[in-house]
């Protein structure tokens, strides 16, 4: 494949770009930083922001598939910034795909697009978008997902993937935050409930994105649909936290030996 990964400097985007290059694909990334570690293994890097339509068009030219991973994440921030990056940025990616005749668009969404503030254990992809959202991130990702799936047609096949709690080597957000709080004594268990949640290892999340791109076509069953991604092995939340902390400790010990 000739592939472009937006958000290629991030945890998932970077891992995806490296896997595609390892497969022998022609890979480029698009992001706001510089990525010498990716360029060193033969990955082209375009510097820009998804809110810049012209920069997106330049990066998309000449590819067969776009993996749109870039997003503004987090639960707090300026609502307008979430709208610009997650909604308008996604529109720019779709427009660029249409301009350059890109055949496939794999969009990285989030399970939070169907979170209604209550228990969602056991739901599947038939769960609707809620009437209201608990964060601007969820609200704007849901709108972006809607736009991507509506753009599916015989010239541009689209699919949305919803990975839940991606973890593994290279994580600069979830695991460091948990470890930091534990070491500072600020990690507290509140209440007695220990709900089961799904997670997915980074390699599995990457493999799902690659497989989706390989299988995607206007006539495929994937086209125009959204899919949750997980390991299919939900565990109590504090078991997951304890295992992540244990894994981080083991890694630190092995690196010091």
C-alpha cells in the first residue's frame, strides 16, 4: 500500500506507521512535529495541522489509503479547538481523499462516541449516539465518525475503528499517568464497584487497522461501518491497573539490569 498516517507522531499513529513500513508498504506521516526516528526507517514526514486544508491535500496526494488517527484528545479544553481538530480536520481529510482519488479511509474513532453517562457493559455496534455527551472530545469524535461513515461510497470506502484503552510500549499518556500517581501516593480506589472494562494491546490495535485497510473496498462488508476494538477479555478495572503497574515495574527492573 501507499499509505498516509495522520497523527503519525502519536502512540497509535507511530506504531501503525512502523508496522506498515515493516510490511514493506510505502508510508508517510502527517503531524505537527518532526519525526526523525520515523524518517530514519524510510518513512516520509509531512509537517502540518489537520485544520490546514492545503497542508492536508499536499500530504494526501499520491496515496492509496489514509489512516486518520490524528485528534485532539482529553476531557478538558476549549470546545472550539475540539471542533476544529476533530470535526473540521476530518472534513479536510475527506476532501483531500476526494480530490486525489484515494480509495480507502480508515478512521480511528473511540468507544466514547456511544457513552451516555451510564453503564454500557455488553453493548455492541448497534448502540446509538447519545442525545448528549459528557465531554467535547466524545461529542466531536461522534460527529467526525458520522461524517466519515456518511462519506462512504463507490469512490471512497470508509470504516471507523473504536479501540478501547490502548496500552503497551511507547505509551506516553495512560501508563505514565497511572505510574506517576501511584508513586506519588495519589492513586485512590473510590467505592466498592469494580466494573469490567475492555482494553487492547498496541500491537493488536495496529493489526486491526492494517487488516481493515487490506479488506476495505466499496463492496466489502466493512464499508460504511464502525467497529469496537478490544482484546475480548474484559477485566475488573483495578485488576487492569495492578497489572499495568506490575508490568511497568518489571520493565524498569529489566532496563536497569
